[in-house]
């Protein structure tokens, strides 16, 4: 390329009598002109890049709010007898997604997340013999690990040539999958024995891992060639038998809705 550029820029031959200074100036001129010449070459001459190999992997880190559905017997008992409502268990949730592209609009996505929320309360209709509230704390924690599919409702990239693509500015998508959810549901503090009306201290705890399923929808908004702002809304469904000291209740509802936002990096 240097020889061709040199000949194009300086068609005359340097004579034997030319000074070393003249040769040096011509050499420096050729170097100065080379970058603009390279940039003027077709994109295919610059080697592999985003435009020549579409990203295969994506990593998303998300955070937001997670709200349990809280519709089973133990939840109804809690919200009826204690001074808490379902909205008191809305808490922070965090998730990470690792995606692998298997088709033009289809990704396999491995996800893991965590949410935890504690709410302090007291019995609505009872006080102790010192006229003090009967207090307790309820804590719910859920850790889902899932594998699912994500389908883009429009192509994530626009093809502009045989080997070149430009990422779409906005890409909506839907997804679904399943996996396992680890959970713990704990109530600690003072409680009332409804038969004797005695007040006693207790730590109730149920924990385990159960199957789950989810469906979600979201949108990617391009910030740069490889980074997008990602919004995700998903519903998770899971139920588990209550263990430990919980007696007489049906399965606890671990379902919930989460709304999160984060960044996606494509590789």
C-alpha cells in the first residue's frame, strides 16, 4: 500500500543527487497520508468487528421492585390479624441474565435473581397484659434460577450488506421459561394463642426449593453499539408446602410480579 501511495503521490523518481532531507520529507508525507487512505478503504478491509459478526452473547444486570402476589392462607392470616398489607411486602429485586443467540430473533436466557423484604407489625385486636402491642416481624425471601427463551418482536439488527448489520434503536421482546425457586418465609416475635389467649414468643420458619414458571416482556433501547438500556416486567408462578412450625395452612403462594431496569452488554 505504501509503494502504491508513494507512486501516486510522487510519480517522479528520486534522482541519485537528491538530498537525504528530500527523501525524509517524502517519507513523512507518505506516512501522514496513510491513515486517511486506510479509512477510505471499504469496511471489509478493516477486519472483523460488530458489523461482520453479530453478537452471540449478552449479559444483563437489572434492578427494581418485586411484589409478591400474597394470596394464600398464610398471607391472608398475616394481613388480617397483623397490621400489614400486601403492599408492605414490595421490596427491591435484583437479577442477572446471560443470553445466547440461537436464531435471528431468538435467545436462550439463563437468569438468576434475589428479592427480600421484611415488615414489622403488631396484632390488630390484641395487646398484652401491660397494655403494650404484641409485635412481630415477617420476612419473605425468594431466589429464582430459570432457563427460558426470549423472542424479539422486531429484528435486533438491520442488515445493510452481506457482512454488516446495524443494531436497531428499539427492540421489544417477549419471553417464557421455568426453573426452581428457593425461598424462606419467617415470622418472629410474639403471638397470641387464640384458644387460651396467652401470648408467647416464637420463630416460625419455612424454607425450601420448588419448581416455578415465568413469563415476561421487555424492551431494549440502544445506548451505543454494544450497550442497551433494558426494561423487564415478569410474572413468576410458584407454590410451596409450608414446613417448620406452620401447621394447618395450605401451600404458600410464592408468585409475584417484578418490574426491573438495567443495562445489557452484547458480546
